[in-house]
């Protein structure tokens, strides 16, 4: 039972990490387009405003 719970936790963590990476990629594309405010990007991607500001420096 412990092993199953551990595997389930690892799977959930992997999914969450994948979603976070997808949100970051989406934010980068939105920043590259320049059509959205930082606040809107943060809202639509579920990233913090601080994270979006950091990404803007990378783009």
C-alpha cells in the first residue's frame, strides 16, 4: 500500500511539473507577442506576477 501511495504522489508531482512548464511556455509566447499586459499573462497562466516579470527579462 505504501508503494502505491508513493507512486501516486510521484505521478501527481510529475503532472504538476508538466503543467507548470506548459504555463511558463505559454507565458513566454504571450510575452513575445507583446499583446498582453503582465497582469493578464499572470492571470491566464496561473503564474505569479513576479514570475512573469522574470520571464519577460528572458524573452
